[in-house]
C-alpha cells in the first residue's frame, strides 16, 4: 500500500547528497571562514567524527531498498558537490541498473564538463547547473571562488551532448540581482530554461536572510522592464513555477517565501552518511544501514513523512549543502 500523509503526500523523488564537501563556498551556503567547504565547517547538526562517506555498494543497496519500498521516479545526485564523490560514474550506472526512471544531478559545474559524456553514457538523464552570475567579480563574490569559465564549459558541454539541462540562480539583493537579466538573456539565447531562487533561510544566513532577500515579485518586476511574459500553470510536485516569453517556456522561480511549495512535496533526502530526512528543514536524521530490514525501513519512512511541513519551509542552521539541495 502506498505510504501517504494526511495531505496526500508521499516520497517519489530521492535527493542523495553524495558528499558534504564542496569546492565552492557560496555566500548563502557556507560560513564566511570557508574557502571551500568540508563537513567540519558546516553549521547544523554535528556529524559524528567516526562517520565516513558511504561506499558505492552500501549507497546503492540503500537506494535499492528505498526504491523497492517507494517505487521512486527520480534520484537526484547532489551535495555538497556531487562531482567530488570519488566514484560518481559507478553510482550513475548502478542506479540505471536498478531501473530508476530518471537519474538527475545538481552541480556547480566546476568539474562536470570533464565527465559529462561518460555520465550521460552511464545513464544520467538530466543536469541542473548552478550559476549565480556571468560577471566574473560577482561570480567570485557569490561562490567565494574562481570558476566561471569552468561553469560555462559545463553548460556548453551539456548542450553539445544533448543532455537535458536547467540553470539555477540564487538571487541575493545587492549582490547579484543585476545579473538576472544578463542570465535570462544568456539562457534564452542558448535555449536553456533558467530558474531564479528566492533565498531560503538556511545555514549561515538563517538569522539575517531578510536583508539579502530578493522576492519573486522583485524578480518579475525587473524582468518586466525588458520582456512581456505569461504565467504557465504550476506543475504538480514542482518547486518552481514557470513563465513563457514569446510562447516559449523561458524562466522559472523557486519561491519558498512568496509561493511556498511544501503542500505537494514528494521529496525524500539521503545524506552522505546514510541518514534520511523527510524535509529540508528537518533536524531529525533517521539513520539507515544497507541491511536495514524492510519492516524497519517502512517505519523509518513513515516517521520521515511526519517531518514534512504543512505549508512552507521555516529553515534552521542546517545548510543546504549538508542535507542535499
Ligand atoms: N554543489 C551543487 C550546486 O552548486 O548546485 C549542488 C548542491 S547545492 C546545495 C544545490 C542548490 O541549492 C544550488 O542550486 C544552490 O544554489 C541552492 N542553495 C543552497 N543554499 C540555498 C539557500 N539558502 N537558498 C536557496 N538556494 C540555496
């Protein structure tokens, strides 16, 4: 029988944080002392020192158990930076062997281009590449790193090999809001769908996010200076809603504050230490093992489902990076 909460929600999409580590330290994701981020620099629930990254076999066994219970439609590999996981190619091909219909990745694009073709051949269906600016200094400010050239190479590579691609841009007021139009035009010229994200109150900006918050209506106002657009109907279980320009689906906004999306959320998260979370804002980790029995797994999932929030995400000190964005 399908597991469902009183709001009719279940788990169909699994986000797997392959590693907490990242080679960027984005303003909204990592604390100010980080150049690139490791587990030790993350805020949120401390990670016991003896825990280590799951090896491929254990990880795949856990996902296989979850798939048997939930009949997942998508597994998204994320992090941290998923391309830093030592054997990301094996993970993709093993997931393909499990018969998961869609295997997706969210990456910062720093290294993606170098393995894009191999990942596609292994079974990767789509990729979301994060890009917060096209202007070099703003990019550096947002990511606390250099790497714009690499990200652009990854975008071109994904297009060249015909991998389904979307771009993600987190908008911070006074930092990269002037990049919205250039990024939208860049995406439209290349025929890529871009999504602008309202800042979510997580991790280092949990307390202070209001001062950097740039709302959905501000994004729309800015775009309306140059373009006429029409709203498209919201798709079920989607975090983003979309607008068309000249009858082409052109951009989306993921607006946790303005247009919350918890009410039909179907996502489950698995972190790189084998903990599952029913909600991005849950501080309650439920630890699984590759040999967790079907009975205990079902109990764990039933509990995780109770952690979903009713309407919108409240946030806490946990970073997106530690739970898998
Ligand atoms: N390293 C990969 C990347 O950069 O795409 C994957 C992990 S990252 C945590 C996943 C997504 O979460 C990125 O698109 C990032 O911009 C977004 N993100 C992280 N913290 C956020 C926050 N506080 N508010 C909104 N989006 C956030």
